[in-house]
């Protein structure tokens, strides 16, 4: 058997013994929606539709288990698989009264991939399989339509050539374009039967030249190799990228669906299309979809022809249109969720080819959830369980300020909402490279293909000249929450020259554009964006989440602005204010440096006196935004050298000044270098930072405590209600906290006494971010009013991995090789760090019943970690303001998972 370039699974039957009774192929009538794991989403969906009496083409499914078995055995098929396929094929032939590829009444089949988790367009499909000269004659005679027969044949050669033989698709497109040019026609539909017959010959020549052999004419041979190619497409680069992006396990495999072909390309009584039971961009309850007359399935998704909107079908084929709407209603009621359906109309008869839960934007997810609950279709817990917390992030993307919109450059379809600003990039690799490096880019393509997925992922937004609302670009962009304008027909894109033109305006790679996926307009230049607004749907659904969750949700906020935003998004306080961030601002850094470099106590105090009112002003803003809610302010944490220039850079500066600087400049640079040297450490992460720094230089903590208390007093003076928590970082020994607490309390009480205030409460607590702190939490709790687990440092010090050093090097390699399954800095390491949190909470509570515990590391915004933290019994999580809604929903789901169906 030949091996195929694009297939990792080889088609050789393997003599391995199968477990008795194990089977790899199921007839359509044997399946149902519950068999998804085995039959894949498509196989199970089609079987279910047949079961409830909807019109689907007949066929059978090769299971995911067969694909997995082949992958595990280097591509060799499990023994007996081919015989099983032949048996099911024979049954299908009997039922349809047709024979695969025969000269008379030929059966043609589609061979489609279908994984357990939907991966739209990522794997391969071959249509019209069974085609040959013989079958084409048979089809022409039977249909009395030679044009249809040859059109079907040329489609087969092209798809089989691309998918099974690995011939580049462009080779076929070029021949098709050349033929149309020779005939002087623009549309495929204008080619005659003879033209298409000629095209088949040309296409077969393309395959021969590219592979060195003829296209197989034996239909069984075709089938066997197509199934093998579909198995192999599970491991195609684009499928791998998609799985990585969507965290789909690599070992699930794909099922292969073999179904009798129905034809959407039989002229104007035939069509193919895709539709949703609701609008997947907004969630509105309306018919949403597209179709193409006289076309086959891939034409719609591939975006090669711009399709017509679904409601137009009513005037073309009214009877079928009504039947389709009816079917959509039935499917939505059956699955109790928004569905996405592929259909074909074969000479006036409707067939459904696929049904799946519709992918939707976050806005649509909320709207659909809210509406389905209001319609009495599902209950609130079900609605909450269905929304992917990570997707909520999308809603928090900026949009275009309508007041700022200028004259648009052009417009297309509003395929995926939100606005994006970026420089123009014309290919996916460049987008991936520049976007990956942190640049804002907009990927501009004539149309995108599944191979562009890495570019879409790295871009801010996508703009295509071609394709519709269900084109690849649109589907993928919506799934990722990227703004997308599709099918902007006026665009003239020259990929080689890297230009984009509309009329006389020509833009190049140096230009920036703004795409508004909400309206479909495209603007030259960078337009100002406005922060996202909290909608009614958002507030309602997250309100349901709030009713269910046990965990509190606070935000990590360092500025008043962050705190305001966080509160709007539902934060119940600030869990971490990293005060040193305020030191980094350009107007403050020189003062901070003066403080660090001071030779005398007086000089140091002078610098601190200058910093105090600045810090106080920052805290006032935060206390104001969070009035009535707790704000945990952390005393300085990082080592002092972080506020000074880098050692190497400063050494180079001294060298340079030795050559050409003035004596004064040189002197200053040398002094600074000496300080940098003195403060530099081999392992700063484990060095003079956190409470150690404050005990060494108590005057910094004193200044910060004063600033905090004075800010609270000032805010209270304005009639507000500041709730002060002062937090000591990186404590490892109870004695450290005891001493630091003494300093803080003495300072705070001094401030309150001086102000004559006796009723302003404040609490002093500690971060638990060292294993020793977790293990000795019982002693530490004697001096702490609250605990906040700093799981970033706790992870670094527990697993002994420096985050900054590891993520770009061995940790990435570990993840790739499966040494560790998840990045412990992104998702809490349950067995190690999780255990320490459990111990810390338990021992802390034993000493001080009622002790409040929170988590303020990155994990506080990660749904999987939140589920674990809920179980570990901490009181709240704290995350960045934009993650607050994610955390609210994840915290609710953590409760629901434990008690399905209960609110
Ligand atoms: C932590 O260590 O988890 C933490 C929140 O502190 P930082 O990230 O500032 O070190
Ligand atoms: Mg920390």
C-alpha cells in the first residue's frame, strides 16, 4: 500500500488480534446522541436526527476508537477494521439499491471527519467518493444531466487530490481559473458539461504530475485511502494548533462518517447551506444562516463564493424553506440549546448533514442563556453551567466609540463583534510572529483557511475580502473572540506587494487600520476605543452566579482606575494592592532612588516624606472607589535593586563615561554603580524582599502605614467608608510578622491618636507565600487578622521553579513532552501547592477560628484553580479586574458541579 504525504496513519491492515466483541463500525441506525465519545459529534448528531425522524442521508460511522488504535500502532489499522467497513458498505448498498462507483445507479459517499469535540474545518473530508469515468457516465445517464455528473467528478478529483494525495489546492484553482479565462466566463456555473469533462482530465493530470501515479479508480481503494487520510488529519498541524488553543486532548482521535452523497449541485432546485437556530454573534432569536444554490457543502464554509442570506431561500424554494425552519425549531427544542446545522437540498428535497451546539460569542452565550431560561426551556443552573467562564473575557474587549468614527475605508460583514486596531499584516506566519512578539496586528486575507489559525490567534482582529458569516475566518474569529470583518468585497489585496487598496487609497504594511466587527466598518488609522459596557444580559446572568457561589471575589488593583473598573465588574473589594507599582511611575522613581541611595537617615527621611503624600493620594482613590468594601494594601515587596538601573547597563555606562564623560557625570555613575553592586543578589526572588526588607528598613513600612491610615481618614472625612487591611508579604517565620505588626500597629495607632479618632478599624494580616509559612500557619495566625495566599510565590517556592526563567525554557518543553500536564503558574498545582493551601487554612483556623483566608496569586482568576480553592475552603479569590466576571462564574460553577441541577 502506498504511503501518503499528508497522512501519519498508513493504510496497511494489521494482523493484531482484536478484543473479542470489540467493533469499530456502527450503522447510522445504531447510534444516538449519547454515543458522542465513540461516534464523534457529527456521527452521534446525525444518528440522533435520524432517530427523531429528521431527513438525513444513510450511512455508517467508523469510531474514534479505530482512529486511536491506528494512532497507537504507528498508523496501522486494527485487524478486521477493513472487513467491518466492507460489511457496512454492503448493507448501505443494499438499502440504497446502489453500488459504490458502479456504472449503473452508482452510490457515491462522503467521508467526513468528526471528533468528539467540534473542531470546525480543522480536519479533512472527501466528498463524491466512488467517482470514476464509469460512475460519471452512470450518474449522467441516471440524472439526465451530464453537466452535474462532470461537475461532481471534478470536485471529487480536486478534494481527493488535496486531502488524500496531498496535492496543493492552488494547483487545481489555477487550472480552473485558466479554463474560465479561456472560455471567457467568470462563474463556475457558466462552464458547460464538456468544459467540466475537460477539467476532470486536467485535474487528473495535476494529480499524476504531483504524485507520480494516477488517481485510483477502484472505489474500494478510494474509500480505504480516504478513511486513512481522515484518521491522519487528526494530527495535521492546523488540527494540533486548534487543540492546543482550545485545550482539547491529543489522544481523542476522530471518527469517520461515511454517508450516501446527496447533491446540492443539481442546478437551481438544489443548494447547500449552514444555519443557526439563533444569531451566534448576538444571541438574538432570529433565523441566521446562509446558502448557495447549485453548490456543494465545502463551497459555503470555504468562503470561495459569497453566499446568500437564509431568508432569501423563501423566495427561491418556499416549501423547503418552511420545512427547514420547522426543523430548526425541533432541533433546538430537542437539544434545548442553540444549534448549528448543515443542510443540503437535493433537487427540492431537504437533507440535514450535521447538527451541533452552535459556537457563539460571549455576548450571544449570555443572551441565549437568559432567553432560554425566560422561555422556560432550561433552568438557571443549567444556563450557568453552559457558559465557558474563559469566554467572558471577550465581552471585556474594547469597542469603537461611535462618536469618534470617521469616514470608513470600506465595509464588509460584521462577522465577529468588537473593535481592533493594528498594523496591517498579509499572511498568517507574519501575524503569528509579530503578534506573538506583542505587536498589535490586523490579519488581512482574501479569505482565511484553517491553515491560518495561528495567525488569527495572534492578531487583534481579522479582515477578509471574501466569504460570508459562516466562512472560516468568521467562525474561528467568533470562537476566539477576535473582532472580524469578512467579505469586504471592495478590497484589492496584493499579497506579494503587501498592499491593500480600496479605490485610489493604497495602504501598506506600515499602515494601521481599525476594524469594527460589530458594524462591519473598516477605518484607516487607529481610532480610539472605549472600554466595554456591562450589558443587561451580563448583569443578569452574573447575578445568578452570585446567588450560587460561596467564594468571594475581589480584585487585584493598584490604582483608583483599576479599582473603579473592578467594582463595576462585580469585585467585592481589593484583595491585593501592590504598592510598589506606584513607585515605578516616571515622576516617582527618582524620589524612590534618592530614598534608596541616601547616605544619611535625614536624606532618606526627606525622600520618604516626599513619597508619603503621593502614596496617600493613590490610596485615597482606591478607598474611595471601594467604599464599604475591604481593601488589602500590601507593604513593599520587591528587592530595592528593582528600582535601580540594571547592573550590566550601569557598568557599560561607567565605561563609556570613562572615555567621554565629564568628571561630575562619571562620579555620579560610579556611585550609582556601587549601590547597584551592593544591592544586587544572586537569587533576588529569595533575597532581601518582602517583610525582610521592611524589617531591615522599618522607615519604609512606617511611611506606607502612615499613608494608608491618613488616606483612610481623609476618605472618611468625605463621608465614605474605607475598610483598611494592611498586608505583610513573604513572611516565613511567625517572629517576622510579630515584629512587623508591632511597627505597623504602633504607627497606625499613632496616626489615629494624633487625629483624635478612636473608631477607625484596620486589620493587619499576612501573605502566605512560602511553604514554611503554610506549614507554620498555626503560629503565624497568632499575629495575623487574615491570610492571603500568594500562590505565585508559593508555587515558585514549592515546586522550586523560577517562573521568569522557566516559562520560556524547560517548562515549555515539559508541557510539550507531557512531563507536566499543566503550567503550575496558570493552574494551581493541586497535589503540591494545593496541599499547602489546605494545611495553611486548617492550621490558621485552628489557632484563630473565623480567620479570613483569600488567594491573590494569578490562580485567583483561573476557573480550574477556583474550583479547587472552593473545595479547599478559602473565603475569597482575588484576580485582575477583567477576570472578576470569570471568577464569579467559575465560583458558581464550582458549586453547581458538586450538586448538579441544584441552585
Ligand atoms: C503572589 O506571590 O502570589 C503574589 C500575589 O505576589 P506577587 O505576584 O506580587 O509576588
Ligand atoms: Mg508574592
